C-alpha cells in the first residue's frame, strides 16, 4: 500500500473515531506508520504522559 493511501486511511479512521460521541484521543499520542518495523500501525507518545493518564476512550452503545 502506498504511503499516501496508508496515511489517508489512518486519517479517515481517526476522523471517524474522534467524531463518535464520547470518544477521546489524547493530544500527546498519534497513530504512526510502523511498517518499516513490520508492525503496521501503532500508537506512540509524542510527549511525556503522566502515569494513569487516559490515552483514549471508546464509547459503548
């Protein structure tokens, strides 16, 4: 999969997810392309995050 397509799909997912009522995504994390490590997508910290911090919330119906 080309990098632009991969990035577009990642952004589409994040836009969909954050539009869900009750969903949260901490501003100090990001979805990253880890294909060079044979790992697909991953979530990485972009800054120090204190212990016990909620990184994301998935709402339940």
